[in-house]
C-alpha cells in the first residue's frame, strides 16, 4: 500500500523487508468506494507495515518508471469498460471488444506483476462474492511456490431468514423468494468452508476463517466500524489471520506431512535476509576483456 499512514513503530522480525500482495474481490463487492476507502486491505496493510513489510494493494498501485498511471484502477474504471462491451458482430463489435481487452490488460498486467514480486499473498475469498482475478492471482502465486494465506469467512444471510419469517403467511411472496434464491443463487456457508478446488491448491495450514481484527483495534486506532467487525462479533474466528501473521514474524510456520504423519518445515516460505552480515554473492564478471 503506497500511502502514508500512522502505525506503531516497526518491529524487527522475519517479515521486515518482505513484500506481500493483498488479493480479493474488487468488482462485485457491495460498494467499490467503501472497499477502497475502508475495506479489509486498509487494516491488513497497516498491520503489515508496522512489521516493516512492503504491501502491494491493487487499489493503490505503485508508480511505474516511464509509464505514469499505468494500470491504475479507480472506483469507476471498470464501469467504463463494461459500458463499451458488446456482443455485436462485424468490425464495430470487434473494435469495442478489442478496446475493452486492451484497456483492462494494464490492470491485469500490473496486478500479476505485483504477485510475481511478492514473497507471499493474503487472499480474502468469501464464497458469496464472484471473482475471477483472485483465483488467477492465487494460482499464479501457487505455481511459483509462494504461500497464500487464505481467509474464508462464514457466510450467512440473517436478513434472508427475517424475510422468510415475514412472508410466512404470504404464499405468493414465499414463492417469489424461493425463485429468487434459485436464480441468484443464494447459498449460505456457515462454517466458512472454502471452495474445494482451493484446498489442495493452497494447502491445509494456510486457511483462516477470519482476520481477528477485534484485539488489535485499540492498538492501531481502528475506531470506525466496518461490516467485517460486526460479522466477526457474531462469528468469532476459530483460526484468525492476524495472530498467525504476528507469530510468523517471529518463526516460520510448518506444514503437515500426511505421509510422515507430523509437521515438517514448509520450504515455500522463502523470505530473503537482506540484513545479513555475510558477504554478498559473487557477481558475474563481464565476458568481455
């Protein structure tokens, strides 16, 4: 995240100097404006920066030398592309679709480059929000053997249950609601079970059912309530992300080996030590004499 923000004094630890990419839905969230201004990335970014981490936040992309504003993604940028999209045939349709592809390529390019240059990723993937870029980023990181810390919160719809009760004596209303649930579809996931494809892809020890913001709000001055706060009060995370990251700053985590039936070192955690007192590696000399 490339914004100035107040944070506690940086603590020396394993994560100092690391780079982290924050991955998660941006297009089909309830409010892109709220997500950019006060979403989960803001808090997680501040939490990581306090440890000396460089945070790549797709809402606030870094500048690129010689390509000012390259790949910038503002709140309304996607809507402009969608308005140009068409399924029309012939030259006009081809031109419009080509423009859409070229216009969004910059965003896709720079986001994937941030994944490439990160040491690990944090991905927020609630099962009720459609996303394509997030799986792409997760797969890219996994293919590079980089850890992905995956947050999959419980998904419930209390308002849906209230509406069902409200329509208890309204057969026509109940029928419309049932049809709506089938059309959307509306699927609860009270245990926060991630989409099954992710489980072997990410690895069992890298899943979390929430951020665990509550215990850190006073320390970081997070006074403004966001929807996740109310959700985590109703469903306290059993395995919150932030305490895990705090421990990660002190000691690398292990992974479970089903063949050995025990925890073993996880060699996906490759965090460069740029503060080592050892001599740097020998440089390649020019072949030209």
